[in-house]
């Protein structure tokens, strides 16, 4: 029988026994449900809040400066009470059907704090922003009026400007591409997180699997049928497939649930607002949708063009490179860590003994994730550069950098170092593993492991 | 015909010499006992035969040619430390091990059905291993060891953990497998079963072969000049200058004495002297048990018969 078909028998067992486990099934189904709840519930709550009609009394102590200065917004009506004094209504606004009183003192022109919103409940932040913006505009307008400029209204219309910085990436040959930093960040976040997740969670499962086989002594039977390296690789590959399966199901289920809930409960128009509350990371694929965050407050036509811009930018990402790098770094990074985990598993008699070996392994992974997060703020920093070149952290950090554009020579160097390191480490791990799985009761230490590395045959 | 041979095999672990220039040769279709105290190097030798580890020096021959990587399909191995996946179902697990030995799923199922029926294990198919008793798990493991019909079956302490009934079932299966053509290499501390089953043995100590040969011949050689003589009736046998009475046993109107010759004289001379005491109905060299031989060899650190 060929070597590959034996590995495939091992992969099959590793895969099937894990995928059939209750804990796997529960985690696979529960996680997207929780995630979907996490996304849907806040938007449902927001919707419910919005349905409540608010009436706010605007009181000025008779100066009439801000009559109709604050436009009504959705669900909130501003009622100007010109003749009412604050004292008259202060204690009975609720009975009169008002949510609160907005008291504007004439001094507001000089003293910014001279405005009060009196209410029983804590008013929403968006409402406060709306009031502040409207009053600021009105005061500006009145101040300008005092200069007695002719055709002021017309001038103001002409003067009103809106700026949106378009980021354009230009390469050496002069090709111009529209990009969006937001899209790059989302991409960077997703790819580096998936990388971290797969490498770390499933690498650790490889270790547990090795310990299980060692303590139950199955390993001796198996390696009388297959080579230790085949068993090790079969386990590593099997678990990678389990991880990918779980991830794929999570993505599909999450989308399915959100789509179902969205079409069942939330009318079309409100969805854009609901999306605001989505943490950008998780709702990966639909980068464009998540990106609307930045556009919600702007007006309708602008939103449309913004959308197209983001869409273009997403299309303009170097997808080929991203996918290639992801696959490359995933395979090498996962193999590197999983084989080291396998070696650690083989060196100990039970899981509690793994402590002394775990820190040196987990440290670079966690460091990599931290650096990747800060990389998104500043992809050009020298820290980002070095950590994306050094193996161990490069799979995570480089994936975070690529959407922002990385010179090809840096990617090539990083990949080359990764390949060399991965080969050396898989080879060393296989040697340690081969000896370790048959060693019982020996206190494993770094020194002992070094000895195993030097054993022949 | 020799099916398996190890020639001058040495293996060192760090500073310990696990095997020191060891040679064994196992005749085809026989049961070969591998004896030796704990830590003598038996498991190391077995692991080398299974190609779990390689020897530092020496040669391993299967059917006259060098042992190859894919010869593991011709070998079945029951390790001393039994191991099965505890959470896996018995049937699935047996199937998995069979497939690792290169048997197709369909063929493995057919053979498993045969063995599970033969050893009355059919009900266990869907049970998890952790639900089985130790002896039951052992039986499962025995089946997985022989399922691929290996030419060479290596059993490391196959009887520990079995009750007498199951131990004898397994003994019968071992004899059945030999009669069907397999060769069995048996490592055990149970000397009674060595006498019962083994055709040949090698006794290993400190990685070296101390004693090797056919079980009968070894026992005869170690008998030295001790004899067991049975007389009719209850009698007393007098000692003389030529022999010494070690032990007298009166039973069923028969007397059995164990004598030890003190001089190098022929059996005929002793017989003629003994005949004076009564009617002899049996005269045999007193075979020492393998247990005695084992203890004496290990204690004396020498494979030469000592008296």
C-alpha cells in the first residue's frame, strides 16, 4: 500500500472521530447562533427604541432667537414654546406629553454650556449630537447675519462644501487603483485572525491527540503499521481539515441566520443602520456592507457613491496575492506550529507536564496577533516589517500587512525564511516525536529532548 | 527453514546498551519463546523487528532476505502495553487497524466477522473500548494483531490480564495459528506456558543471548546427572557412594525418588545398582522446569548448565 493511502486512513479517522463528537457539533452550531444573536439583538433593540415618539419642548425665556432652529428628526419632534418660561413647565413637562425640555439661554452665543436638556431618562447620544449641530449652525448663521452681507443665503449655499479623501494606490508602472483603508483593515483583520485561530486552536488539539495516543499506548500498535512521521502528519492534516470545516460552517451558518432574521424581521431601510453595530471583524465577506459604517450619517446620494467606491476598492484588492499568501502562510504556519505541538505532546506523559514547553510556543503566536493588530494602525512601521519577516510571527503579521500593499521582495524573503524554518522544525519535531512517543516515565526536559534529537535511526 | 533471523544486532540508548550483539533465528511455523528478566532488551528487540526503531548495527532477515519497510504487513504485533482508543467503538477500531495494515474495508469486515464470532465477541462491536473489561479489550487487541494473517506474529506477554479460561482460549488460538502456517514469537514471563507452547527459546539478559535452543534439549541438558526413578510398592532406596537421594515420594503404592549421580558413571551402572532396591517401572532424566533454568541462568550470568 502506498504511503499516501495510509496517511489518508489516518486522516480519515482523525477527521471523522472529531467531527462526530458532540462537543464539535454543539460548538459548530452554537457559535454562529450566538454570533448572529450578538449581531441581530442590538439592532432589534435599536429598532424598538426608535419606534417611541419623542416630543421635546424648546424653551427660550421669550428671546425667540432659536425659533425652528432645530429641525425634527425621525421619531423626535421639537416643539417651540415661545411664551413659556422654564419654571412654568419644568415640573410638569411629562404630564404635557413631552420627553424633555430643551432650554436655550441667550448667552449660548458666548457660553457653549448655556443649553440644557432636561429629561427623566438619559437621552440618546445621537439626539444630543443633532441638537448641538443644529444650534451650532444656527448660531453661526446668526453671527454671519450680523455682518450684514448681501445675498448671504446664496453665498452660504455656494460656500457649503463636502470633502471625502479618495485613497489611490499607484504602482511603479503607473497603474492607478482606488482603494479603501477600511476594506484593507477588515481584510487584514479577518485573515490574521483566521490564521491565529487555526494555527493555535487546532495546533493545540494536535498536541492533545498525541498525548492521548501516548497515554493510551495505542501509538505502539500504530507505528508498527505506519512510520511515526506518517502518523504525525496524518493527525496534523486531519485536524487542519476539522478546523477548516468548522470555520466554513461558521461562516455559512452565520450568514444564513443573519439573512433569515434580516428578511423576516427588519424592513430593508433599517438594515443599514443595524449594520453599524456589527463588529467589523466577524462579518468578513461582506466588507462593503460593514463599511457603510462610515457613510450612514451622510446623505443619500453620497451613500450610494461611497458604496460603489468601497465595492471598487474591494475589487481592487490584490485578491490573487492575498489568497496565494493566505494558503501559503496557512500551510507553512500551521505545519510549523502543529508539528512543534506534536513534539511537545510526545515528550510528556500527561497534559499537565506540558506547561514548561508551552510558553515558548504560545509567546510568538500571541505576540504575532498583537503586532498584527497594531500593524493595521500603521502598516509601514519597522516593527510590522520585522515581525512579518521573522518566521513564527510572519504568517499572522504578513497577512495583516498584505492588504495595505507590501513590496514583493519582502513577501518573497518572508516566504523563503518561513519555508526554511518550517522544514527544519518539522524535521526536528518528527525526530523528537519518534523517540518521545515511546518514552514513558522519563522526566522530559529541554536537555532530554536535545538528546532525542541526536539519536540515530 | 528459518523464517526470521537477527544477526549480531546491537542497539544503544544513550549510555545503556540495550542489545549487545544479539542473534536469534526463528524456524518457520514454530512458536519461539523470547525470555529474559525485565529490562533485558526483549522489547527493544521486538521494536527493532517491527521497525519501530532501527538497530545501530546488525542485520535482520525475513525469509532469507533483508527486512524491508513493507514487511510490516507480514508481521502482527501485540505490544506488552496494550493500547486501544478508549472512546472509539470496538468494531470501528478493529477496522481502522486492519486498514492500516493494508487490508481493504470489505476484506477486513469479512475477517472481523469470522474472528468476532469465533471468540464470541459479536456483541461488543458497537461498544466503546472504555466499556470493556481489561480481558475483553485484550481479546479485541489479539484479533487486530492477527487479522491481516501475518507470517510472523509477535506477542509480548499475551496472557497477562486473562482469566484461566480466556488464557487457554488464546493458547489454543496461538496453536491454531501456528498450524495454519504462521510463526509466533512469544515474549513471556509465564514459564509454564513456555513449556507448554514453545518449540524454541532464547533467553536474553543484559542485551545478550544467554541460552538458546529447543525447549526439550535445553531441559535435558540442564537435567545434568539427576534422574527420577519410580519403583513399584512403598520402598526405601539406600544411598551409596555413586548417587545421592535428593527426594523421595511415596504415592499410590509407588515410590518415586530423585537421585543425583556423584560420579561420572553410565546410566546402566546406576540402573543395575537401583534394580537391587526394587522393581523399576520408570527411569527418566529429571527435567528441570523452565522456571528453574531461567532463575539459574539469570543468577549465574551464564548460559552453561551448572549443577
